[in-house]
C-alpha cells in the first residue's frame, strides 16, 4: 500500500538488537533478506536509539 501512496519512501523493518543477533544473523534469514533486498534498522530498546542501518 505504501508503494502505491508514496513510492519515493523506503520501508524499513525495525528490530531489537537482541532479535537481530539471535534471528537475523542466521544464514537462511540473511539469504532471504538479501534476495528480497529488505532494509533493516537495528534498535537498542533500552537506550531507545538506532544501533545499525542495514540496506
């Protein structure tokens, strides 16, 4: 829907640093994200700050 309304915007998936370390570093997950070019923002929930931007 966002692509139809505002195609100039880029959609990111925001995940906690703990989830990123335990799930998103698995080879199969990295392969899927890379294949579909899914950008991720890794967030430190405690500090309420962005830790990493992954395009």
